[in-house]
């Protein structure tokens, strides 16, 4: 291939990757917006309605994180065929669901204290990083992934920090009886969505 042909090809590859990452950001942000909107409705976890709202918020989060993982891998595919194992993928999604239940459950109720927001951010951060890391297992890569510790720690720290900013912005003031404005809810969703996509790229870099 001549240099003149290689340059357009590389440019097209870059644009394609960028568009896929923008798509992942859009999907994760939309899922986060839905999750925050449902989590806002949880007042008392012990009621049937509260449990269902919480389950809906956690499900939306898990779907958003898993979808961004799949799109992120497709944005820069390896030079060989890959495919997700069905049961393994379901297991990873379930783990993300449990982490999201813990994260949003921590900030459920009338008052979202700083301690609850912090615990929720850690739980969600574990869910985000864990999903992106565990999702590589159903691909059946041989040999297995040789993880680099420092980038993985950086991914976790970034995920917790991003989740804390998103939760802190959404539940500002701590009084859950006052609904979040559209602007704050959209901002929180965008921060969480960016955190999900950025963390996914950091995890891939650590793999």
C-alpha cells in the first residue's frame, strides 16, 4: 500500500473509532438519565414500589455499562474474530446489576448524606470497573489477559470519582423530596456516562 493510500485509511479508521465512542457515550448517558430518574423516585426501600424503582434504576445502569463495553470493543476490534459467551455475558451483567443495586440503594431514602453518596459511588465504581474487566472473560481470549495493576487502579479511582460527582450533583443538598431539575439530571447523566466510557478505555488499556 502506498503512503497516499495509507493516510486516508488511517483517517477513516480514526473517524470510525471516534464515532463508535460517541455512540457509546450517548447510550451510557441515556441509560444513566433513565437510572437517575428512576432512583429519584425511591423513598422507602421496604415498600414494593420502592424496590421496583430501585430495580429499574439498577437495570438501566447495568444495560448502559454493558452496552458501552460492547460498543467500546467494537470501536477498536482485534485483528481476529471474537464472540461473547452467552452465560458468561449474563453473569457479568448480573454482577453489574448487583453493584448498581448497592450503589443506588445506598442513596435511597429521604436524605442522601455524604457518607451514603460516598458508599454509593464506591459501589457503582466497583460495578463499572468490574463489568468492563469481567466482560473480557466471555470473549474466551487465549492466552488470558495479563492485567497491569497501575492502570487498573487508575480506572477504579476515576470511576469512583466520576460516580461521586454524578451522585453529588444529582442529590445536591441531600433532600430527596425536592426533585432534581432537568439541567442537573442531564448533567449528572452526562458525567456518569462519560465516566463509564472513559473507564472502559482505561480498563482496555490495562488489559
